[in-house]
C-alpha cells in the first residue's frame, strides 16, 4: 500500500492512545498513517448521563460520517461504543487483542472499610454514568448512593481526587492503557465474573469503508479472529435486546478449557436488581440466542426453592429469587461446634500461608484469638471464605476461582508449594487442597470445628433444592428421598460427589457463592 492513511479518532487521551496504538501496528507492517481528531456528541455534551442522550453511537457517529465522506480512511473505536449495526457502506475490518475487561473500583483511602464487600464504607457515594455498573453495584451493595460521573478517564479520576465522590468505577483497560498512577487510592479489581462488563469491553475496532478491499486485506494482519468470535456472541446478545450504552446489560464471552463461557446481567433500569445468567457450550453457534432466552419473562421459573443454609433478608440469593416471586425455604440441616478452645503457639510459628476452605473455618479459627506471624498470607477456596475473612479485617493473597477444588489446589500450589501452610478446617475435611500440594510443602491440618447432622429433618416440596455442603446432603438424604420432579443444585464438586454416589443428576454453578447459585436456579425451567 503506497498511500499514507488518515486515522479518525476522538481527542481524549484514551482515544489518542488507541489511535496511536493502531498507527504503530500499521507502521510495523510497512503502512504509514497520520491522525485526524474529530469531536463527537459524547465529547460535547458532558452534563447529561448516557441514558439521557438521544439516539445511539454517542462516541462514533461523527467518525463514521467522515469515513463515509472519504475525509478519513479508517476510524479507531472502543468497540463497546459502537452500535450493533454498521451504517451502510462501513464494516469492521479488524479487532484488537482484548485488554483485561475487569472493572476497577477506586476508593478514597479514608472511605475504605475492608469489612464491607468491595472494601467500601457503608452508604458511600459512588460515581458512574453506566446503568450497567449501577444495577450490578446496587445488587451487591444496596446501601450505596450512585451519582452520575462524566468525562474522560483522567477527568473522572481528578473528580475523585477532589473528593466529589467517595469512590468511582472505571474500566481497567483504560487505566492500564494510559498507565495512570492510582497509588493514592485503594483499588478493588472486580473480575468479569463478579461485575459483568459491557459487550466488547477492552477491545478496539478498526472501521473502514466496505469498498476498500486493499485496506481490508492489509488490516487482516492486525485482526484477531478468536476475539472476534467471542465478540459476536456478546454483540448479538446486545442486538437481540435492542440495546445501546443506556441499557443495563453486561455480557462477557470467553473460551476456557475448550468451552465458550458466557456471563450475562440485565436489568430494566439502573435502579433495578439485575437478573444474571451463565452458560457454556462447545460452539458459539446459537449461543447468544440461548443466553437471551434465559431472560424471557414468559419462561416458567421455579415457584419455590430450598437452600441448605440460613439467609439474611439482604442476601443476594434471597433478593434475586424474591424479585420473581420465588418462595425461599432457607434452613441449615447441620450444626457446627468448636473442637478446640486454645491454639498452641507452635502451630502458626513460621507459617507462610493460612488457607481457609469454608466460612466456618474462618469463624472458628479467629475465635481462638490467634497470634498471626508477621507477613503471613491468607488463601481461600472461594468468594464466601474470602468475604468472611474480610469481615475479620483481612485480605486474601489467593482466592480460588471456580467450583473444582482440584483446580483451586493446582493454582494455589503454584504460589505455596515448598512453604509452611496451615489449613484450619472441619475435623472431617476431605483435604482436597492439601492433596494438591508438593511433598516438600509443610502442611499443618488444624481441626477447628466439627459438623453435627440435625435429626428428624422435614422434607422440602420445593421445585429446586440447593445444597451448600456435603454434610447437608448427608443430613437431608439420611431419611428423605429426592422426588423425581425436583431439580438439584450442588454448590461445588465435593457436594456434587454425594449425588454421584446416589446416581442423581445435579447442576453445578460456575462460582460457589450466592451469585453462582442464583445463576444456576435461573437456569432451571420448570
């Protein structure tokens, strides 16, 4: 190609970084380019939130108009800003690799409360103009106050520095690309499974005229077809819902261990509690349609659900179900009691890690008033244990992701092999994580509680039965049998193994917490 290309871009720091990134990639394949800065509606109108702006393409329309007019050769967009359909005559020629699509919660340090979820003090004022973020944040923390926040990335962060907010939420990708120093804030990273990102978040789109095959062919050297396949699912979900920037919709697709996984969250308004869905499949064909079908208001959901643990009125699981009028029977089928009342000093001496496999393990361990070694690190099998540890005022350096304890053990072994690791837990623990450690690891099993099964348990007639531990399964099925029409959800593989022994089918959630359990229940059609 013997012409110098003109790249159309917005003028914000992030947009210029993105355009220069593409310019540099073009230079690597021998194509010269220069930038042309174009102002968009989203840049000019800064006093309104996105849901009050008219139409779609707030940050893209003017670039597309110049592209069609021939005054630029290509436009570089944040892919999530693009409407789901290109204007006639324009196509997406290439997409970039995906930057981490996680969200960042930036918190003023005097507004931090590590005992609260996300480390944010009760009733804090959080800045965001995204209805998607607002709905999901309030689902986790209904006590928060949300206030509109507009401007480019540095402007938003400056507004937090000037203490106009207690915290703001912002995409990690933009902060990473601009290499912004966040050391004056407490930073919470919310993964795409925790707070589901916007469709195509973290990806750049290169848009060109449809009648420019020479440029299209050249840009294929910058194109990432694996990313494009995942984005097709996300953006098809967005299209089927007829949404734009104002819709409280999150959708994230990724390929993991040979399977495509899709996380989705949708509310009618930013103030509403969102529904969530999780699906996985071997192919992306028809996957978006399956995701959308889970949000169909005509779908017949369970009328009642039993869960084998007590729930507070503000629990995520209870609120997610009660939104749809689903009755919740929440009662534990077991009791836990301590097995020791005093901790020998040598147990924790020189410990590098303390690893918890349950919330009960955290609770009973700290009842012993342990004297913790300096620089000791904490690990947890999942979000429930991590959250209980927060309530005690401590953070994890490792948190297991997913429902397979063998996978958690393998990941934990990478950081803790060869160290001294103390495992507070139940007297009857399966020791799943310990079994994954290397022989040179000094393992200390510390039994801090035991489980006692309740007697004369009343059977539940609920449509769905949710079991939160192997002990609860043992207690329930000591005297009761599963009715053939009832569906079962097991919180993880160790709990599911009890149903394997009985030859009963069950559903495994993606994550062993209340969010994952709610997703699993909504995946059930009665």
